[in-house]
DNA sequence: AGGCGATTTTGATCGAGGTCAATTTACATG
DNA sequence: CATGTAAATTGACCTCGATCAAAATCGCCT
C-alpha cells in the first residue's frame, strides 16, 4: 500500500519515507538554492523550519495575522480560503505535497485569508525576513524566487479561466483531473484518488452548491468516467476525463 | 484640467505630460530601483526600452512567442486573453496605465496568451534577461521583484473569488467599480469613465454573454447607479456601486 | 455492535442567465 | 447626406443549476 516513489533505504541524515522528497518540491529552488557551498546551505537553513506538523482541522494561519512565512506542504492537504462579505467560505485552493502556500507574504504585511489542514499535514516553513536577508548572497535564489511566484501566477490564470465558463459537470471533471495530476506526482496507475476535502469544500472552490457537486460526480460515474465511493475516487481513464474538461489535446 | 500631480516645470530630460508618472507606476520599484547611484541608474536603463507605442488593435505579443520582457502600460489600455479549446477568447484582464503585463516572462519561455492594444498605447519594455543580469548588483530590486509579482498574485485571487459566485448584475457592477478605481488614479470626481473595450470583451472577461452585459448595464442605469451612453459611463456615486459589488464596507 | 449527528445523495420546483432572433444605434465610407 | 456594416439593445423562450426538502449513508463514540 506504500505508493511513495523510490523510498527504500534512505541514509540516516535524510528524513524518512512518506512526504515528498525535496527534489520534487515546488520549493526546491528556494530550500536548496543551487550553487550553494555546504556551509552556505547550513546557514541558509536557518530561515527554514523543517518538518512541522498540523492535525486535521488545525489552522496554519488566519486572516489578520502577520504574514511572515511561506510554507511548503510535504504531506497531507491544506485548504486556503477567504471569507466573503456574507461570511461564506470562498475556497482559493487545495494544496498538496510539494506545493507552496502563503506566497502573499512576499507582498503583504498581513494575511487576508485562512489556511487549515484537511488532514494531518507535514510542512516546512520559510521565514521571509530571513530569506530576504540571504537574498544578496545567493544569486540563484534571486532568480528563482520571482520565477516561482510568477509560475503560480500563470497557473492561477489558467485555473481561473477554466473555472468560469465551464458547465458544472465539466468543471467538476476538471477539478478531479487537476487534483489527480497533482497528487502522487501525476496520475497514478490504478487511478485511485482519496479526496481530503468534503463536498462543501469542493462546492465553495468551484463556485457551486454541494448538490450540484454531488450530481455532477454521479453523472460522471454513470458515464463511466469515474468511480465514486464517498471520498474515494477511481479514474479509469485519466485522458478521457482531462479531455472532457477541455485540458485535452484540443 | 491637468490632474497629473506635481508636474509643473519638469526638467527637459524628463518625458512630457500625459501618461503616468513613473512614481505612480506599478513598475516603479523595478524601473528605478531605490538606492541606485546616478551611474547605476543609467546602466540599469539599458534593460528598459522606454516610450514605445502601439496603435489600436496592434498586438504586443501573442501565444507561442518567446517571453522575454515585462511591459508597463503608460497610457491607453491593453487586453490580455487566452484562447479556449473552442477558439473562444478568454479575456484575462484589462491593463491600464501604471500596470504591468506579461509577468509570466519570469517563469515561462513562451507566452501562452495574447496582448493587444484596445486603443493607442504607450508603454515601457523591460527585458527580463537584462534585468536578471543586474539583479545581483541591486539589492532593492532583489526584494521588490518578488513582491511585485506576489502582489499581482494576491490581487488575482481576490478578483477570481469575486468573479465567480456573484450574480451578473453585481459582477458587472464590480467590474465597473474596479475599472473606475484603477483608471485615472482613483475614482474621478464627475465619475466619467470611457471604456476602451467593447461589450464582447467585457462578456468574455466576466464569463457571460454580451446580452447579459447589456441588460446588466441597463438595469444598473435604471437603478440610478450608472449612466450609460455606449462606451461612455458616468458613475453618480462610486461608493454605492462598490457596495453593491460587495467591495463595500462589509 | 448500536445509535446519533453530520455528510451525502436524491427529488421537485423555480429563476437567472444562455440562446436564438429581430431591431435599433453607432460609425465609417462613398 | 445616404448607405452599409458592425455593435448594441431588446424580446421570447428554454435550460442548467440554485433552492428547498426529504431520505439515505457514513463516520464516530460509548
């Protein structure tokens, strides 16, 4: 049942199995800026707090709190959301292992959103202040930091353009396909996918109601594109699902 | 009628009136990194091509083209859009004086979207390659560059969360209010606003049809929130409009 | 195992907005 | 000034998804 890639017999200094290896993390260029001497690496690590943990439902940060860090998910799932004027949750996104959360800390003094763990989460924390202090010393970081943020920006655009103007069923399909791609480092063979979030979260993310989410999943199942058992999904053919969502080959 | 701040008696070397002063530009921290000696400024300007122009309908860049520059609008309006699988325009945004376009160049080799001028446009071009070469020399730029990108990221999030889950009329109201805030450096006294884009562009931006845009504008006019004369709008009370859009005081 | 609360599913109804179509307005051109 | 074309408005109709309500299922706790 262990789906972790190449995890056997890690040296003692390297953190144990589970979670995502640093090399596969979005944060890689930040955590381990290239061209760093061994001593530099050691010092740079001062601005990283590794292997912190959250239990299900625990908050990583909340609106109003000073925004001093960027976080990298190593295992588990985070949800970030804002509150609308009416107090409704507007889910910004779900954040899987290898992904970054809280990049706004680079631009804002205070958080304007919330981040909570949907399940047990392991993460690294990078304190922005410290990192910025190191910036003048590390040329690769100077280039990678803007690039990382810009990549999120581009991804966000694509995402947003899809979310609007897609009929509910396709929107759900796109969501599942996207999630499958991002989790477990690409679509898993069997197509097994365990959702960390409940229907309400999905609805608040996609901008529709839980009923419509449920019905959409049901329809996708009837069409043979999906097997739904609560939060446990199976994706027979990932390509077909992606194509329905318009992420296919044109 | 001259609303440009502190513009009197500029030295001969400074570009003339019209357009946005550098100090009000999003790009300010990039164009004129702080703590630069006069000579450094001169050299840094090598990566900036100033005061370029586009006529109405001309393209700044298009998908597939190498992404080597970031652009700052100085006057006029740019539209950026992607093409959906079906060949439909998906408008990402409208870009007014003082705003940046094409930040994705920091992360991607190629453009995946299009940028065209909706009217005569004056802009500056920053060649990313050159800028990155200067990065190690300019500490302030090292900090400002990620911050600028992150600010856009945060703004995009807020935007997206509003765009979904708002009824058509409010969505249009939000669009107009936003545009009014951004243009002419904040809501102008009389509330006069000249739209650079046509109804189709607005529809493709907001994810609805031109008919619904038209009807929404009409309704907003009936309710006294707007005066519509083609592309010429008048906003009697900007606060009321913003409140309807949910950007009000809670 | 049993039972309770929360989540999810399913059903019935209604309305906002999409679609199709016709009309009017704006604008460029001879 | 007339005219032709594209943009914008207006109207009629219909569909998809929201809403309200009820039933079923899951997960958790003792």
